[in-house]
C-alpha cells in the first residue's frame, strides 16, 4: 500500500468512526424505541455477516429461516417486551434453528449466529432501559470499550513487542492489550465520576478492568471466527472498517458481561439499577 493510499484509508476510517459514534450516541441519548432500533440493527447486521461467513452458498433456505427466527425476536424487542420473555423467545428460536439445521444436515455454526446476535441485542437494550441508570450504564460501557479498542491499537503500533495471540490475530500485542486496559479503566472511571456513581475507586476500577478484558476477548473471538472461515473482514458494510461485527465484537461481549453482572444484582429487566441507580 502506498503512503497516499494509507493516508486515504486512515481518513476514511476516521470519518466513518466519527459518523458512527455520533449516530450511536444520539440514539443512546434518545433511549426508548430509538435505541432499540439501534440494538435491532446491530443484531440484524451481525447475523447477516455471520451467516454469510459460516453458511455455504447453497444454504439460502436455511439462512432465510434463521433470519426469520431472529426477526421475530427483534420485533418483540422493538415492541418493548421484557428481557425475560425475550430470552425465552431466543432460546426457542435457537432450538428451532438447530432442528432445521439437523433436518437439512447443515452445520450448527450459522445457528450459533442467532444466539450471538440475539444476546447482543437483548443485553444492550436491557442495559439502557429507559432511565438515568440505564443511560449511565451504557455510557460507562461505551467509554471502556472504545477507549480499550483505540488505545490498544495505537499503543500496540507504537511499542510493539510480544504478540498477544499470534495464531488468532497476529497484529495484537501484549503492550496494546495492557495499554488498552489501562485506558478503559481511566475512561470508565471518568464516566462514573461525572455520572455521580460512587462505588469507590477499587470497585470502579475492578468493573472497568473486567469489561475491558472481556471486550478484548470478544475481539479475539471474532478474529478466530473469521480465521476459521477464511475471511479478513466480516463484510464491507462500513467504509474503512470492514463489517459491523468488526466494530462491535468487543462491545457486545462486554455488554453481555455487564448485563450478567447487573442481572445477578437486580434482575433481568433492570440490570443497570443496582450498579448505576442513585
């Protein structure tokens, strides 16, 4: 790649990132139905990319079945159905998808995409809910994941050193992972401070640490998935960035972890209240 082409690609990445962040933050701030549209859009794009990678070209009928099953779950999510019911619907969708795969003697990887996409949407939507605690929880999550991703990239490029997981993602380094984790902790602590969430420094840092690490694990998981199916990007939907999965892999993993932690403390339908309620 020439220097001019590299500069052009970087500009494209930056412009795409700014636009995406603006849209995501606007819909997050609006909350309610508008935010649920964002969650459903992410899940739909994720399943589209997942099945494009994992399904053979002659499996069009199976892909349509899987898209239809997820569409039912997402329609319920848009209607504001409680998280408990959404999880039950997702389990049913996965079971039906698995039965269809078995009947057609298909692999189960595409069906796993329904679970991955559905859990992503449900976790993100349930965390945001429609109150101040949900907004604080979501901004806390975004700050950690975005700071981790950005600083891991730049610190890794600047310092280099031993590879984090060379067989999965040769470009990632331990220096980048550590730098990203530190940035995630700082970013999460900053949002918690401005949101008026006072757990204590150690508790805030511990939660941010967990989410930062999980987001990087989610990134590695998606890299391993692409390597398994022999593709560089999950798609070309986002100029300069690849696919939606390439951008949300860490986010959806961290969102699910925060959802699990919050749900254990205050229930499936109010996972943000125990940690972010005042």
